[in-house]
C-alpha cells in the first residue's frame, strides 16, 4: 500500500519542478514510510511513497517494463498477479522483480488500457506510456483506493490525497458550494466532487487518459443485476467457495497480518474462513470500544461478541478503549488525514484501533462491503415498506398532504409523509443522512439548485440500475455512492494514517458480481438481511453472533456532545470567528446547539457534521491550526484480555 502523485504539463517544453513533486510526495509519507521514488520525463513527473508488503527488497517504485518505455506508480494490491505473471511470461514478457506492481506494466504492454479488466484487487495507479506520451490513471472497480485529480489550463495533477495537490502553488483552496450543500444532506461529499472547488475524485471503475493536451474519462466496469435462482444449495456452495478464495488471496503478504474484529457477522465470518484455511490460530484480532458509556448508548461497546469469536477461533485478541479527551485532541489531525469533511463519527475509533494494530501488524482484513452487496442495513426493509405504502396509498396521501402536514408534530413525521408520497428513486438517498431537508433549508438558504444536482446524481444511479428489483436498486445506489465516498474513503484514510494496509474480502469484484445474481429472498428475508451469508455460516459462527441484529459501528457521539465534548462544540461553532458563519445561518446553528445542550432534541448528528466542517476549514482554508499527522507512530496503552 502506498501513495502516488504526479504532474503532466501540456506544453512539452515545460519542465517539472522536482521540488514541487517531492513536496507532493512527501506530505503523504504516512501512507508509505518505507521508501520514496520519483521519475521525471520532460513534462511529466511521477512520485511514490512505499509501504512494503510484497517483494520487500525489490518492489520500490516507479517500476518499468523491459525497455523502460512504460513506467508506473501504484497504490494497492493485484491479488492475481502470480497467475497473470505466468501468462505474461509465457507471452515473452521478462520480469525483473516479484512485485505485483510490475504486472501492471507488462499487462499494459499486452492488453493496453484494457489491462484493468484482467486485474483482481484494489488499485489506483498512474502509468506513463513514453512512446505515445500518454498518461493513464485508473481506479479499481469498487473504489477501495482513492485517486484525486485537478485539471487546469496548462497541466493535469493527481495524487492519492488532496493535500498533495495543494502543494502545487497554482491550485487554489476554495469551497465548492454545491459540495457543501451535498455534505450537509449526506454528511459526505458524493463523487466526483470534493469539498475543494475544481478538485475531483476519479470515480470507481473508471480510467482517465491524457495525451496531447486532451483528457478523457471512461467507465470500464459496472454492476449488472441478473438474478438467477440456481437453487439455494448451489448458491450456498458458490458463496462459500468465493469467500474462501477471496480471503485466501488477501492472506498473501510478507509482513504480519491481522483482522479488525467487531463481533458482527461480517468480520466473524472472515475469521471463521481464516480458521478453515488454517490461518486464524494466533492471528492478531483487534476491537475498539469506549470508556464510561451510559444510558441509551451502553451497547456501543461490542467487546463481548468480539471476544466470543476470538475465543472460538483462538486468535490473539486485543482491545482498545477510546476516551473522549482523545477525540477532542484528535480533531485537527482527523480532518487533515481525511482531506475533506466526512462527518462519520466512526472515523475516530477506526483511527485509534489502526494505531493500536500498527504496533503488531502491517496488513489487516475487515468486513467492509458485505452490508452493501448482501442487504445488511435495516433501512432497506423500511424503504420497501414505504414503497408498499406508496404503491397502495400514495395517491390518497398526496391529496391529503397539505392537511396532514399541518397537523404532524415534527420534522421527522413530515419526512415520513414525504417518503410515503414519493416513489423510491425520489425517496431513497442512501444509508447516511445529516440534516433533514427542512432544517437544511433554514441553515443554508437558497440551495435549491444544489439540491437539484444531488437529486440528479441519485436519479442517474437509479436509472442505471433499472430494471432491477427495488432492493437491488438501493444496493446499487449505496455501492456506487455511499460505499466509495464514505465507508471506503474513511477506511483508507484512517488506516493509511497509521501506515496499515486494509484488505476487504467482501469487495472482491467477483463476489460483488455474484451477489448481483442473487434473488431478493437470499439477501433480505422476513426483515433480516444477508440471508445467504447467515445460512452459509450457520455451522461456523457462534449462534449469538449469527442471530444478533445489525449494529453498524456505534459511536457514543450523542453522550459525548452533551458531556466531555460539549465545550468543544459550543466554543468552535458559536465563536465570533467560526468559519461556519461565512457559509450558514448562525441563528440556526445557535438553535441546533442549544436544543442539544438543553436536551430538547438529539442534534448530535447535525452538530458533529458542522464541527467536522469547522475544523476542516480551519486546517485547510484558514490554516489557523496545525495538525499532528506524520509518519511516526506512538505506542498506545493496550488492554489484552
């Protein structure tokens, strides 16, 4: 796992400044503390920071083909590189290393840009075709690894993190107003936008090419839903074989390896499969929880279930208990590592458990992605219920809407009415929400055009998923928007902040394609998701884990913002110099903070969303506070049961 960066100037006579390229590369040293590399070819410069995982001695980058006409810098893993190497060697290609990176240049020689269709893994790479003076940027199918780019009048720049692009003097730091509006709705910015104006994400499953001053982007992969009922027994066997193969591929490493173990079905299933592959005994597993949790948030700690799985499969289990003071101190570093506001509170415990894990391992597996492809979230069942109401009573409720809206007691009840009077494609906006529409309109007046753009983004996803079932349409939306722009982005940034490579077996693209063939009943049955997985793992995972309801990754943010973090939020958001004042209605912010402090309403989600934006603006736009991001790693006190 690594960091890549680069600049392509459109004027062939323009030279790359080595100092600028070095600054771009080295500001991401936390992603690759083991080595650095640089390549300049006239108007093209490539930079690389390396975290050594495979071919520790010979895998430094950039890496070239035999005659040095093709060069690549790469972030990720090509899990099928050994098989590809056999094929490519048989066709005359000569390898100089054992690194999976070298497979990219030889595959490009053999297949051109379609080489990406042969890769099984997670990747973001930049390849320079010297003979054709062509730059190729590619991102893996699901968006596991990030890749950002900026295109100006005279140059194209790219990097694994936005902060590297900001090292280029010609790139201005500006807030994208549409992105801010989207962020307030979703708590993240859906791609290809970022919170920075004119800086974009290359979308999952896409390739960008630039040659002769002309840049183009094309999609090379997408999810296609073709449910085929081959009978439950055959499908159970297929899933079992796919999971075994996916886990086995992700166990290949020349450095210590472990597992994030939440005690949920997903990570416990991976541990069970590792046990079957004789790789679970003694492996390091890690769980995170919280100190002094009371009231409604007592179940934020999931240690009991994680310990249950660890004991069954005899892993070497470690726990870390996060304290609110750490959250407060971490805020500047949180937004610095994220690059842009992402108001998912689980970023914080994920960072700290990664920090703990890095004391023992370099590669970690986790269960991300299972919910989005096998329907694990409870919202899917709720949305299907609203769809049924809409189909049967939508016309009547629409006619009565003015009367009903006037008597409904609160914003959430009025939102439910909105959902009942709209079809699925207008109603469903993914797993994650921050501000409900009414409150957002108060906070950010005049954002109608931005809302229309957000609606158009989701509408395009629903159109792309037709004629799939309503459930599969929602899964497609979440896999193409929420998964890469929230879940995988935070997973990458928080683990790489600690120089850990995260591998996600459920997001092997063959697993995703298999899930797209399943009938609805094998994903969601009688209100319970991941039906096929539960049946397959029934004899492997402890029954208590198998039967427990979905908990996500709970964080006691509500309690913290009423107690230990109350002063932080109050002072940051209501300060006379607060950045939020420049973008939002301060009277509404005062109302939100006051309601939460007085216990009138739970506004923790909205306050955290505003707080993350405030600190992000201070770090990146005002540059009024520093950060503690670095490649160094501190030792954290451990609790080992």
